[in-house]
C-alpha cells in the first residue's frame, strides 16, 4: 500500500495525507499534546562559580526539590494544571506535570555555599567553585 504525502504546515517536509483530513476537523490544529516536559535551562561558568538558570514559571518553590550530590545537580518538581470546576478545555499548549532535570557539573563545587534564588519564573542556582580548584596566580621572583 502506498502512503500519500502532502506538504507540512511548516513547509519543511511532508506528512501523511490522513493528517490533512484530521486537521480539517480539528478546531485547534496548532495545539500539540504535551505529556512530558523538561524546563529549559542555561549553564554559565565564571571564574569563581557555575551558574544555572532554569525557566520555571508558575512553579511553587516550596514543593520543589533541589539537590547536589557527587557532582550532579538535580531539580525536581511539578507544575499543576490550572482548571476551573466545570471547565471544558478547548486548547492546551502550556506544559504541566512533574519534571526532573539532572546536570553533571564538570568542576569541583563548594556544596556548602550553593545559593538559590527565584524571581520572575527563573530559578537561578549559583554553585561556587571549590577554592582548591580555582586558578592560582604564580609570581616570579
């Protein structure tokens, strides 16, 4: 049996013809089901620390677990779906559910001095480098 293909909405490739007809009857064809999600993050390194910034809008930090063990930073939590009683969802594009991110930090970290702040939906973790791993300036006499 030959599958018929039609151009995709994005113009990048093709999709099966049957999805064209499914989309015809779908009032919100751009909505994608989001079963699992992973918050976006950035990792930066300065001379004295590693800085991890993670997008966590709408997350209750009191219900979030952050740990650092054996060079691995782990952030676990859950974003609860906001619904009203009797509400019938027409389109759902926002992520919800539990998440877990684990990041291996390549250098040595002073785990007693890790700092965490949360502002405007961004969790910022500053992991200071261990004093022994910082570069030492050597002077010539």
